[in-house]
């Protein structure tokens, strides 16, 4: 129970990596605020934790809205009294080649993936400074922010921004005992990954199974990653053993990225 007594707030906790993050942090001893733009799936995650004896709170959250962010922080404090760990997991991806990419899609991806991370980090870091206990901020970035992929220029750029902001915020917050790190997953076995496979396969008239296998071959571990594996990296970074890491963007991509 390396996080025994800690309070963690996870954005995008309703499914996929986010739900795994909430589960693994809870199993490590933390009380968990399960925040998601869809309050129904946030409740599902929180109810699953509570059924396992883990204190949890479901919280509706639109990370694009400063008011919604402040409400989530206030709800976490009202229930648990403090916030020790923030995991910025909420994110979206849309696919389009440069020549067809709509301005609205560019803006929407950046609003969630970059502005949302900024608003959450600012609000929670301010609270952590008030608490005077330090803290852990963990951003879920992507290998796409390091090496890039076709048809994902806006998504890749947004995750590159998260990686750079991670470094900047680590330098600014280290004086308060707050570490800021990023995790860069690769091809994770989630609904989001599968939707990307289906989109590319349909557009390029490819077989989805063969396309999926091509992603697997690009990984040195020869398989898709599992959400729980990414979540356990976050638990390590949030734990006392993770204190040596600050301002880093850890590859959790099965060796896909050489950087």
C-alpha cells in the first residue's frame, strides 16, 4: 500500500487507461476522485472502487472549463480534505490528414489535451502549495508527442506540448516539493486505439487485423500494451520510490520510440 492515505484525482477516469489508473491507485492505498466529462461512467468507476473497499468519489468534469475544474477541486477537498496526486489523463484524438484537417478539430483537440491539462495542473498545484505537503502531478502524454504519426498532426502536436509543459512545470514547482512527470504510452489495448485502427483501415482500404499487427510489430514487446500496465507506472511515479523522477517523459510504449 505505497500510497496509503493519499488522495488522487484522475481525469478521464470513466474508461480505458483512466479507469485502470483509478483502480491501480486505489489498490495502492489511495482514495480516488474519479472525474470524467461523462458522469455516468465516472460513477461506474467509483462504484467499482467502493465495492472493493476503496474510498472513491465520482465527479463530473469538463477539463476545458475553469469553472468545472474549480468545482472538481472543491468537491475533492470537501470529501477528502486534500489532493496529493493528480493524473491528467483526459484526452481525445481525431484523425485527418493535413490537407483535410478542420480548424474546429484542431481547436477541440488542443482545448482538451493542452488547455485542460493546464487548467487542472494550475488549480491542483495551487492547492498543493497551500497544503505544504508537496505532491505528484502525472500527465498522460503519448509516443505520438515524440515521433509523430500520419493523420494525427493535431493530436501529435498536443501531446508534444504536454511533454514540454511537463518539463517547464517541474522546474517551476520543484521548490514546493511537487514533481511533474509524463508517461508516454504507445499502442494500448483500448476502445480509443481500436477506433483509430478502424478509421485508418477504412480510409486506406486496409485489413484492420493486418493494420493492428503492423502496430504490434513496431513494438519491441510484440503485443499491445494493457491499460493496467500504464497505470502501474503512474503508481510508481506517485509513490515515494518515484521521487527521483521530475520533469521526465517516460516511454511506456514497448520500445516503439527510440527517444
